């Protein structure tokens, strides 16, 4: 026996402080005046409650300490960790819960007055309704059998009416292995009544309890009660209430095995037989089931046990507290860890920590919202100003560009005029010189004289022309040059660039804000899920006046009501659960209707069904405070805050959409510009070609023209004009092309930048192209005007731009091609996978399992949260140390006769108990099998796994080696496939057959890819881990061998490539899933020298040859079998 | 030849059945009268209920048992009923159904609903060991016949021709399961239907409806209860108070209406293929829904309206 200390946390009215060695001292209870008992032990509690709609199973640990001195006993009850399993017609849900409350109940029972003290409903119920029936009970110490008629009113069910309830009671004393026991048995024959809703209900039940003669230790207690209610449409709704208590020691080993006791054994099957614990009879009737039968059952249980004991000892006390009273507060594991749960040892401060964490989170959220709002405002203002500036800068650039263009045209005209004028003057001088020469020649022939006269006329006419041209030239005046304008343009351009940089920075800011909003929204969602009603400012500081006081006073009141309980209210908005007898522990937030509440394991609820006026959720507090406006005000506050944040998010989202539209239209414009540019380029090329040809021709032609030949003069003039036109056309084409290219460059630059940085840019426009000087080809032609030089900075920039543009264009094209190839590959893989999945659905594995009345038939896959089921006790052996935690280690069945499969005490059939004891040791993670599951279907696999005897699919898949070995074993296959030799109704035998068949089916599925064998000289390998890394090389003469490599798993390609084998080798790394993979190498050719040979080197080889080679002819394949994860 | 005979018997080894001890002991205390073939009076075989085993001293001729026409010739042995089988143990003589002829040491197993019978061997030693002293005293001749069979079987077992199995025709699965099953389908009402030889599901439904309606009109609460859907009361096992609850509900149902007046003389008619039936008596319409539970159908609900 274990030495234990009992430390009473509250001084009993008895005034006794006992330090006892924990030996249970069973004293003749009849001599109560001398009774002196102490018991400290643990309890395993289980309930399974069904109301036709939902089966609620709870498994819980508890610690109990009792001291009796004389006529008074003092009991402390501390509930521990719990697991809940819920099943309805749609499926199941399960979760573990950590108990975070302290000692939940304390009782003092006075045997003399037969009154129970304790500030809770259990005591009230006993004193008011049960105690009076104890009169006339048979004396303790001897076997007895008697009946008791109990009024329905004393079952404490409001509104129910009917005849009295007959309880048949029996009390047997016996000795087993030298120890005294008492067995209580009660039966309640069927009785009928009407519930407050008018339903006809028939109810019956039975219960048994095994304890020491002093009723201090609950070795075993089982209760099974049923009811049938007739719905309005005549449907019969079944109810079932089952409860078990069993005492365990500190190692959680049950103290007693009832199967070993002749007096008790016959009762086991009545409470725990397969037919007794099956969930059947789901009723499809809308609406919430009336819980009256469950309440009646629970109260009847307490009543009957009390009557059987003749007092309110542990069994009825614990039963009452567990089913009707407060059995603690819990947090679901995921919530706990999500909130940075501290160790359980800090039970008292846990709620505080949780509340503080949540409060901090909420406050931070509010602050963050304010930060976001402020940043957004700044962004908004800046961007608006920037937009205006950019527009102005664009206008400026445009204006200057136009001015440059105008001036340039003028300059061109001016230069052309000057060119013509110079030419004419040159001709004039030439003619004048000829005239002078001829005039001084006395011996001119008549022909010469005629020529001279013509010359003189030409000179005269030309003089007039020259005068006219000089006048024209004077009109131009001093056009000046482009330098000033170009300088202005440069300034405007750099201003625009500067603004462009600001725009980029601002775009980044918007990006940051968007990210902050996303995070903030996620945070808000977390808080809301936790039940936090986010109001502006911190929780308590900014609550409406007076409300904080209300909350505090309510908390004080509740603290008083529940004694030592650490229940807090204000701000306690974590996932606080309580579980009551029917599993309904929540008051519907809107209606406050107790019967409408439901326990949902995925949401947070705050209130307990049995603690109806308790508001753990801030929202409830606001309601219960009676200040109806408060909730509205808070809601408004929430709306404001939420609205602003949401608006922020929405507006950014809206901007994204807007920008997308703008970007798209800009893209269209850019495309058009591109096409236009190409056209201009063609044209410019043609003009250039024509001009160059003309230049070449002129070189040959101009010698032919004699300036003294009048006839040739006309032709010369015409020719010169023709040349001038060609030049002008070329220049114009060049200029237009330059402008177009510049525009295009800018557009492309903008598009690339916008898409990369921030899609929400709201100003799609961008500066137009900068003007250029006319890029006049420098010519050494004296008759061609050279024009001003192009600024060197501009030339360099143009060259840089051209290089960058070409490089970026090339990169874009390459990337686009890569993306296209990848998309095609993905599409192929997806189609292939979909086809495989569909093939699996179309041809499911079918065999006919026999009907097996198990709760697991036809259920949705159960998701068990991965729970680390850690022991939460200190090494202190006292059950009631300061942290009043209860051990949560797993019960060991093996020491009992028979195994767990013998359905010891029926615990194996209580789902929550299974769940509680499997958590932490049973594999639950299915993530690594996702693809495999997707291929074969989760539902089918789950069913097979359960039927194969595994607790869940993850366990089965984790045991795949065993399953595949079994399925590969021909002996087992033959044996398992053979139907059992049985005639009919061979439930157990067929169940075992189903199990074997399911194991086979699972093994076959896992073996789906087993028919892979290494060929062509390659041999199987296994690798550690799941990264398949290998080097494929041509280890002979590198002669151009080409191979296709395909890696498959579960029938689908996961890697595919074609490569030329090199001496240096090509390295590959492919991620594999659990299961066999095949590597198929196909020789595409034999290179220069046949055959196609290669060496393969594998990394991380756990089994097989790490270096292998093959030799193939064209078209031949070599297959390699790879088993990863070894 | 010998070898082939040996092998043939080896095939039979796997089908050697043992009969349960429990039901015989139970019957011993409330033993049915032994049928004497020399008189014209015989007990009807329909009086054999689930769990009963009747010792037959001598029987000849064609008789109906568990919905089957059985020809007895110089027969002495036992007849029994479990929840899902009826059986004829031959100690002497022959019992045959159609072409199946069971001789001494063999048992005819009769499934419900007129299913094809099967002939197997039974473990006579274990059967006789289960006899109470009262049964031995009441039927010593038959007892001795069974013992002779047991002796022969012992010899065969010694030579390896026979082997015992643990399958109990009277309690397939386990004793507790048989008792649970009996609580659902073991009542006389249901046994009478299941072992009537009727095979047509529609006819079976009709007879269930008719019996239920008649019982309601006659205020026969037991029959009404037996035919009520056991599912809400525990499903596959309604021992331990559930039967009483069902009976209570039957009483309530009976007392809720004047059913005789309600039904009149009208016969029920099928409404659909989903087990819904109705009786229309003038303006009064009563709808009954059936629910299949195992291989039987029970009354799931009854609704009346105008």
C-alpha cells in the first residue's frame, strides 16, 4: 500500500486534521460512534449518454480523499483530466481536456442526522429529496433485500409527472481473499411518466456498486439506465445512461477486478456486454431531444445508491457531483498549447495566465489596428500628393519634349535653307568667276558670247534667288540650339525619375500595410474564435462605466458560491469547457436556453449547463449585467474597429483590383506601341537603305555635272532636290522611330516594375518618351548639314537602355518558356493523378464484411488531435498537493486475468476511455500519407483500418510493414480468405474473419506497388529517409548515350527526365513518399558505341548496392526498386 | 476403399456438433410431456419454444415441425428450438426432410423461414451429460439410445474419424448471445412466424401486421410487446428490464385507444415497399410502420388519424 498524506485544504467543521498512512481501515460501520476511517485513492469515471441524437462519452480521472471520524465524514473530490467522445448520425469527434480547476467538491456527511453539507447541488438534492427515504432502511452489516417507492417529484425533474418509482434494492456482504466487501444492487423496473414537454416516457434501469463495508472506497460502480420517449410522430426515441466508477491506485491500476469475484462476476455482462454498450437507434427527428430522461436517470442513480447504502457516502456523492454538479473546468489541449500553456502545476494561475494572454492579444490587436490605420492614412495622403506631382512632372516633360521637337524642326529647316543658300552662292561665285574670265577674253566666239550672256542672265536670276533665300534665312533669326531645352528636359526627366522612386517606395509601403492587415485580420479571427469580443481599447479599462464593477462583483459572488473553486469570470474568455451529465454544457448565446446548448469540440464556449447564470464569455457578462445597451455599444465599437480594419483590407483589395485593370489596359497599350515601333523600324530601315544607296550613286554622279553646262544645271538641281527629300525622309523616319522606341522602353519598364513590386499602384500613367535630338548621321559630305552633336550622356543612356532592353527581353522569353513547360508538366501530372483517383473510386476494393455491431461502422473518419499524454503529477505522492492535479498515466490492464481484449470491466467499449488511454501512444499523424490516402480514399482506408483492429488509420499505416508481410504471406492469405466454419449468428467468429480480411485488404493496398522488381542487372535498394538522391553517369567512353528516366510511386509519375549521359554524371534528388518506388531507365539510343551503359551511384543507402550499373540496347529498360524510409 | 471411407469420415469430423448443456437443464425442470406414438394424441410441435428441448420416445409418420414436413420412422430422440434454429436429434430410427435422412447420431438442423435443412452429426456424449436426473428418469429408453450413439461415436473418435467441435447448435456464438437473441426473437409469437415455413417477405410482413393488430384489438399486451420494435429498448438484447419496459409500453398503447373499434374488420393493406401499412376503417386511418431487425420485422410505429 502506498503511504499518502492527506492535507485538508479547508478546516472541516469536525476540527480534525489527520495525517494518516493510506491504509484503508474498514471498520464495522454499524458502530458509527467508533468509526475511524480514511481513504485516499483515485477514480476512473466514465459516462456514456445517448439521447437518440448524440452519444456522448466522457472518460475522466479523479482523486478522492475521505476521512471519517465517528459520525462525520469529510470528503474531498478533485476531478482530473478528461476525454470526450461524441458520436452522432453524421460522425464522431473527440478531444482531450486538461483540468484547470482545483478541488471541485467537498462534502461533510453527518451519519447521525443524515445530512450532507457542501455548497453544491449534490448536497441540496440529497438533503431535500433523498434523506427522507433513508428512514426505515435495513441496518447495515447484514444482507438485505427491500423495495422503496420514490415519488417522481423527488427525482427533481421539473414538470415531470407520473406514478411513484419502485426501486428494488439488495445489499450483500461477502468476503473475498480475506477482505470484506459489500455489493449493492438496485433494479428499477419500467415505469412511465410524462415530461414537462408532454412526452410519454418509459424508463428503467439497474445499478451495482462494490465497496468496503464502510462505503468509503468505491471499488466499482456501474449503472445502466434506459428510457424510451414517444415523439409526436410516434417515433420512439431511445435514451441510454451508463456510468462507471472504478477505484485505482496511484499507478492507475484498478484496485479490484470484479470478474474474479463470484458474487460480482454475473453483473459484468449485464452492464458491459457488447449489446449493452453499442450505440444504436439514432432517431431522425428534428429539434433538440428532451433531456428529462437523462436527468431522471442521473438522479435515480444517486437516489438508488444512497438508499442502498443507507447514507450519502462516496458513491452517491461522486455520482451526484459528476453527473449533476460541477466536475471541473477544462481547456482543450490545442487551446492550451496555442496559448502557450504553462505546466499544469500552476493550476490556480492558469486561468489568469490565459486571461492575461488573451487580454494582451486583444489589446495588441487594437493597437495594431490603430497603427495600420495611421499608416494607411499617411500612405493615402502621400500617394495622393505624389500622384499629383507625377502628373505635373509628366506634363512638364511632355511640354519640353514638344518644345524640343518644334525647335528641332526649325533647325532642320534652317540648316536646309543654309545648305541651299551656300550651294547657290557657290554656284553664283563659280558663274561670276566664269563671267569674269570670259569677259576678259577678247577673242570670244559667237558661241562663247552667247554662253557668256546666258551666264550673266543666270547670275542675275540667281542673285535674286539668293536675295530671296537670304530674306528667308533672316526670318528664322537666331533659332539658337537645343542645348537649353535639352538641359531643361534633363531636369524634368530627373524630377520624374525622382518621383518614380518615391512611387516605388510608396508602393512598398502599401505592400507592408496590406501584409499587416492580413496578419491583423488573422489575429482578430483567433481572438473571436476564443470568444473574445474585441472592443476598442483594452478589455477592462475601457469598458463602459460601471460595467467593470458589475463584472467584479459577479466574480466575487460566484467565487463565494463555489467555494474553493478557482472559477473566474471577468475576462476569462479562453476555451473553458465544462461537461455535464448530458454533454450539453453551453447556454445558447442568443436565446440563453439551456436545453439548446451543445458541446462542440471545435469552438469555444463559456458557460456550463449546470452553472446557468455564469457568464464566462464577455458577451454573456454584458447580457447578464442587465445593461442591454452595453452589448450594442460594444458591438458598435467592434463594428467601428472591425469596420475600419475591414475597410482597410477591402480598400487595399479594391486597389489591387483597380490596379489590375489599369495594368491590363496599360499592357494592351504597350503591345500596340510595340507593333507600331516595329513598323517604324521597318520604315526607317528602308529609308536608310535608300539614302545610303543614293549617297553611293551621287558619288558616281556628281562628277558628271558640269557647272558651266546650263542643261545639266537643271538636272543637277533636280537631283539635289531629290537627295534632299531622301535625306529628310530618312531623318523623319529615324526620329519617329527613336520616339517610339523610347515610349516603348518606358512602358515596358513601368509594367515590369509595377507587377513586381506592388499591384496596387493606382496611377498607371507614366511619363511619356523623352525627346531625342535628331540622330542625323554624321556625314563627311560638305553639302550635308551635320547638325549639333548629340549629348554624350544621352547617347550613353540610349546604348544602355538598348542593351538592358535586349537582355530583359531575352530573360522574359526564357522565363516564359520555362513557365509554360512547367505548367504543361503539372497539367499532365494532375490529369494523370485525377485519372488514378477516379479509377480507384470506380473500382473500389469490395468484399462483404459481415454486419458487425460496432460503433465504428459507417462513420466518418475520426480526427484525433495529436496529444502528448504527459503525466502531470509531481513526484509527490499526495493526491492533494497544492496543485491538486490528478495523474493521467495510462491504465495497465495486463496484470489482470485475461487481456484488454476480454473487455475488462467493459472499459474497452467506452469510447472516451479508449481515446483517453490511446492518446499519446497511438499514431495520429496522417500528413505523411496524404498522397497515398488521396489515391485510395480516406473513408475506405479508415474503415479497413478499424476493422483490421487498429485504433485509427494512422496506426495502421504506421504498421505497414506488418500488414504487407501478412498480405505477402500465402499461408496467411489462404487461412484468412477461408470463411469461418460456423453455422449462423457466429458474431464473434465472423468479426474475427472480418478483421483478417481487412488486414489483407489493407496489406494489398499497401502492396499495390509491390509488384516492382529490379531488372537488367539492377538490384533492389532501400534508402534511409525519403530523399532519393543519385548520380547517373556514363562510366565508359562518353559516346552520347541518351536515356529516359521515370520515377513512379503508387502508379503515378513523380519524376521524369531525359538526359545525355556524361562521364561527370548528372545528379538528381527526388522526394519520395512512404512506400515502394520504381525507377525505370529506358535507353533512347546506344550512342556512338553500343550498348547504352551507365553507372548509378545512390546516396543514403540503407540496404542493397550503392553503386550499380546496367547495359541496355535501344528501347530496353532497366528497373530499380527503391524502398525509402528504412 | 477403407481409406476413402476414412477420408470421408474425416470430412465429417469438422461438422460434429455439441449441444448445449444449459437448455436441457432448464427444460428438465419444466419438461414437456413425452410423446407416445401409440396414442393418437400428440403434443403439437408448435408448443416447443425457444430454449425448449423435448425428448421423443417414439414417433412415426409425417409431422410438421418448425415449418418443415418431417417424416419420422421408428424415431426416438429429441426436438429442440434455439433462437435461430430448430433441430431434431436422432437416437434411433430415422427422421427425414425431403431427401435428407438423419439416422442415429445425426441431427437435422432446420433454419427459420423454411430454409433448407442440413444434416450433421451431434456429440451424443455431451448431450447426455447435460441431462438432468429428472429427464433420465422420465425417458430412460431414449437416454440409453443416446448413450449407445455416444459409445459408437467414442470408438470413431478413438480411431480418429470424428473430432469434437465447440459449436453449439442450441446456442450459436455463445450462451449469453443466445439468451440475448432469445429476448428479441425467442417469444412464441415470433417463433411461430419464423418457424412457420413462410418464406415470402411480404407474407411475413402481413402476418406481423395482422397479429399486431389482432393483439391490440384483443388487448393482448404480451403479443403486442413481442412485436414492437426492440431497437429503442436495447436492440439486440432486451433482457434485464427492457422487456418489461416494452411490455409497459404495450399496455400503454393498448389503453390509449379502443383499437377494436378503431380497426373494425378491415384488413391491413400495404402502402409502399418501405414497410408501411395501413388500415382504413371508414374515416379512421391507422398507419403502421415496420422496421427490419435482423431477419424479422417489428412494428416501429403506429399512428392514427382521420
